[in-house]
C-alpha cells in the first residue's frame, strides 16, 4: 500500500496520539521521535532537537540504550556547535560499545526522519 506524504504525516500524528495514551513506559520516547520527525518535516530544527532530547530522557529511564543513543546523536547533529558535537560523540561511543558497526544506518533505523540535510 502506498501513501501520499500528507497521508503518511497524518498516520504519524495519529500514531503519536495513540502512543501517548498507553501505559507502556517506553512509548512516549517513540512518540517523541515521531514528533521530532514531524518537526523536521516542517523545517523546525530547534523543535526537533527538543523532541529528541525528550526521547532520550524516556529511553534512558527505560533502559533502551541504543534508542537513546540514536536520539541523542540526532539531537547533537541538529544542535551543532561544541555541545552538539559532544552529544554525537557520546552517542557514538554507546553505539560502538553495543557492537554497532554502521552508526548512521542504526541511527536512521531507530530515529527515522530526523536526519539533518536528509531527503525530504
């Protein structure tokens, strides 16, 4: 089944609403990643970084290390500067420590739609 961009964005928004209504402790993190992707689509990098930071808080609290690292890496990429670079390096250290070989592919898999300068 193929969706238009508008249909895909509406599915993402609906999914965020549903995720935020559940009691599973890790789902708000995934919802925040989707929100970050929606912010990226709207060309709102500061908002995307805020959502990615919110995702890392949830993922850290629920022990989802790779998801946290992916969100933190994207957050750092959007922030830029020394603080952003520090987040990227810390995230990549976690990923390498977990045996990740292709950091970019893993980041895109776990935090899709948030790649700075990526295809739109």
